[in-house]
C-alpha cells in the first residue's frame, strides 16, 4: 500500500484535515487526531480502540504492530509496503469513526 492511497482515503472522510504534528503529519477530524504519519512515510500510526487493535494484530502480524505512545498501547503501527489496502482503509475508517464520535 502507498501513502498516497492512505492520504486520499483519509481526506475523503468528512471534515478531515491534514496538519503537522511535531515532526509528523496527522489526519484529524474536528481537530482530533486519528492517524499520524512519520516523516519517511513508510509507516502510519492508527489510533483504534483495543478490540480493533487486537483483532488486527491477530490477523495481520506481518504488517501491524502495537503502537506505544506516552508509555501506553494506543493503537497500531502499520508498515505500508506489505499491508493490504482494504484492511488499512478499514482500520483508518474505524479510527476516524472513534474520533468523529467524540464531541
């Protein structure tokens, strides 16, 4: 999967913007981050709920890892090159839904 595919999909979701987040890029819905992108754009960090994270870790161990953020597991680190586009889009969508629902 390519970063441009992730970017195009994320930006197609309602009210999403792309903005800097320290040295990273981020996708946000109403200011709330649901994906961050490290500078090399080889991986993405997707902030999904625990059940979605655990399912992805079981199904996709070749490209999904736990994301430790602030000393806690917060989501998934996805290595883009081997990742299945449909699965990544589904995970990005779940992270979006989680943040879009928070007001």
